[in-house]
């Protein structure tokens, strides 16, 4: 009680301070001197290019929250403040109560020598041990309500609290100003904070989403027009062709497995049914779990949703169900979807084909995602992400990698071109890179994340990779539309490519691994990277995976022997890799506790290509 009382006093003092605003209407309740202090702070922020490092915030007991001002707003036309009464729905994210202990737990969960190996946590276990405490959540909710926010009835769980308030209330509480901006290229008008947020230093708020409306992600699929479209399926890889090429001859079919997809659009059910009927596949139960604000009309991303579902069905036609988690295309939509997948804990394999270059993703979002992916890994959920379709140049003109594929607790899936023999068997793969279109498999070096422990020692200098940063992708699969997949979309057969195809296929493959492990009375595989890297470094590598090593590039990084940034460890040799991933203990023990790399936090207001060092414990 005492602590809450204290925090309430601080907050009400600060609200009085902040409301005075620089250029905004003054309130008669606020003292002139307090207003001057805040204006002085705000002006310092502006004069210092919005960096907070030089500002002494202790005097007013505030702490800065970094990574909320989009870099793009600096390049856009500032149209001035939003209207005071404009309503914003925001998602406030709290940190974990002890990130060091969580890291140790994760290291143990994936260390075959540890007694905790694969003793995955339930969401309740995770909540009891690592999530923000009830007292912390109550403290934040109380502060929000006391300052004029309305809490949302649904969506608040785990580290997230959803609330809404008019702009003026938000500006006062977070000590910022929200402006409209106009993008010089797209002419799109969006709102964003003009400088970094601040909150009372005793409030356990870490990140705030919903003020920056600039951020949106893209999907990584390419529907080929080379083959034309047809009412009759005549080209593109069929489910049986995929299984034959990648040596999936066992009877594993996803029985008992629940899979999930992250989607920011929707699909037409008759397309999926037509795909299943045409290939004599069972009708897999589909269940959409839509967040508030998600579209229920198929839009430009509908081909993505459709091919994701169909390719999961191709390898796991007897799955218990596929959950289609759907949110609006925004930072708060994306983390809302990730969080719901973690909280529901129903699907043990998950795939997304939506992302953005790391360098265009606010660090507040990267860090919130990281926290949720840690929870998924602790709960034994495997998350796959397409690594992008622009080769090494994810940011179109610059070498960059894609988020979330570059997240340490995500398996990044890159793209290859597949060659088959006349009888449909595997004959070879090279890096997917089409110089005529600029399309190719995403891969390279993260500028954000340091190297995870399981990647230590696998990067050769021939590959141009990094021995200190996270390298992407982890694995790959056929993604070239020229060797693409038959997809039924919009009432027609089409041929699809892109790393969007590779990610759901790897997720569905992992459902088969889990099925096989469960058939043998074993635990789930969980987060796959430690095991995949063990296989890659074992004597089984060349029988379990196809090493792409022909010197082909993704416009920069070459495919070389063993791991490389063009294709990761390569593609699966289906049955063999299932066997390799079903062995316990796994063939080679990864080095545990080697610093899986905490996210950047302290430093810049934008996400400016720096590795910003370890995150502070958020107790
Ligand atoms: Ca290789």
C-alpha cells in the first residue's frame, strides 16, 4: 500500500509538470516553475536530436523509454500536433521480473546435460516465475486509470496491458508530443511521437505500442505470373512432389499436432477446400483467432494467408487443427498476435511470413517481440519466420536482415532454387537469387542481436558472416517461383514462391518431428535451433540436411560448405532429419549459457544499426 501511495503521489506531481507543455495550452493548476522545467527538458530533447542521454531526468523522477520514435518520421513532413481528443489504443508492455533467471532457465531447457532439459513450462509456470507480478500489473493499471486511461476488457495478458486514451492524456502521461507526419514517397499520413517517452521511474513499463502508426510489415510471398493461372492444376509442386523431393516417405502426417500461423489478412475457405479436395487430402480443421481490428475481408495479403495454410496442410494433412491468428498490420497488432499464441500455448509449431527489415523496425518492437519469443521457447513452442525475398538487401538498398527471422529465439528460414531429376527426386539446390527481378532468399548478419550460443563456432570466413553477431537464416527450403508450389487461390491454380513458402513447410515438417517424438514417448522438440545446430555440427549433417555449397549467392553472401548466410544449414532430408531430431540426448551438446543475447535497450531513440549492449534486469 505504501509503495502504491508513493507512486500515486509521484505520478500526480508529474502530470502536473507535464501538462504545462511547450506550446500547448496551459492548465491553471500547474505551477509556472514546473512548466519551465519540463519545457527545458523538452527543448533539450529537441536540441539533442531526441537523444535522452544528456538529460538529467532524475530531478523529476522520470525514466526514458527508448525506441519509440520511428526513424522514418525524421524523413517525413511534420504536419504538427494531433488533435487533443484524438483517441489512441495503446499496448503497454512490462519487462520480466528477472531476466537473468529466465536466461538461465532457457539455457537449461535446451542443454541435454541439464536435468531440466526439455522440461518445458506451462503458461502458468511461466507466469508464476517470470512474468510481471500481479502487484506490478496492478501498479501500472492503477497509474493508467488514475491518469485518464480506459483499460481494455480483452487482450491484456502476459506482459501486455491494453488501454486507450485521448492524445492529450497520453502526451501528459508519457511526456511526449504526438504529431502527424506525411511520408514523402507514399504520401501516407501517420501519427508518431516526436520524442522519446518517459514514465515515472518506479513504474515497471518498458515499451509502449500504438502511438507510432508509421510501422507496418510486409509479406514475403511471390505469386508467379510466369506460369499463368488456370482452372486446372498443371504446374507447381504438389504435396506429393514436395514430399518426394525432400525424402519424406514415412507415414507421419501431423496426427495430434496443432499448428499456428501469424497472419495480418484473411483467406477464403473455399480455396483451401479446393486444394484439399484436388490432392485428396483430409479437410484440416481451421480456426481463426482474430484480434480486435483484424480485417475479415480478404485483402492484398490474402494470397499469403492462403499459401501458408495450404503448404502446412501439404505436409501435415492429418493435423488436429491449424490456428490462424490474425491481427491488424501494426506494431500492436503483431505483438498482440505473438502474445496470444504464447498465452494460448495450444500450437507447438508456428510460422510467420510477415516481417520488415530490422533496420526499419523500432527497437521498442524488437525488444517486446524478443520477450514474447523467450516465453514461447520456454514453453516448447517452435517459431519459424521467412527471412525475406530481397536477398542480402532486405532494406532494398542496404545489406540488412529481416525481423522476426533475425530474432535469436526464432528459426529464420531462407530460400533456395530446387532442381529435380526427371523422376522427381532431389537433384540439387542453389541459393535463390534472380538478378532479373532482384528477388532472392534473405540472409546476412543482424546489426541488433549478438550471436546466440548455438551459433558459436559455425560461421566460416568464406561465408562473409559474423563470429560475434546473429547470422541469418538458420535453414532454408525451395522458394524460387521458377521451382515454386501449386497453390489454389482466388478460385484458380497459381504458382507461388518466396521464403513465405519455406517457413510454413519447415513448421509443418517440425510438427512431424514432434509427432514422431511423441510416438516414441519423448518430449516435444521445442525451440528447434539448438538441436538443428547440433545436427549441423554432427556426423549426421550430410545425411540429414542438404548442404548448399555451390558458391551461389543471395547477391552478397555465398553458399559455402556447412553453415552459410545464403542458405543456413540448407534444406531437410525429410525422414533422416526427423530421425536425427528424435534422438535424445541430441548428437552434440551446444555450449550452454554462452550469452544468448539480450536485446539492446539503452541508447538511441531510434533503431540505428547499433548493437546496444545488454538489457538491464527489469526487476
Ligand atoms: Ca552451406
